[in-house]
């Protein structure tokens, strides 16, 4: 222990300790602000991703609806082709009967 300056048993003067403590608090505050900014940025990125995923999900739903519609149209076309084939057979049979 020195006269005029209070020291810890480790040999660091008390005023230097408080100065370093204040610097540490300031550094921790800056670090904390940086973490807050990073967390805010991550939240924004997550919200953006959620928005994009929702839009993608809607697009997929529309594609599924369009695919279902196309399948239905294909079934209608297949039915039409089948009917056309039957009409052709009947017309051929009628033509041959009239001969």
C-alpha cells in the first residue's frame, strides 16, 4: 500500500482500476449496441425470408391449381378424342352399310 494512492493487493491503483472499469463498461456498451444492431438485422432478414417464403408458397399453390386445371383439361381432351374416335367408327360403319 502506498501513501496518497490506494492500491489493491494486486498492485493496481484504485483510480486506475476505476478508469479501466469505466473503459470496460463503455466497451461493453458498444458491444451491446453492436449485438442489438445484429439482432435487429437478423430480425429484418427473418421477416424478409418469411415474406418471400409466403409469396413462394402462394406461387406454388397457383401452380398446383394450374396443374390441376391442366390435368382436367387433358381429361376433357382425352374424352373428346375418345368420342371423336367413336364417331369416326360409327361414321365408317354407316358408310360401309350404305355401300
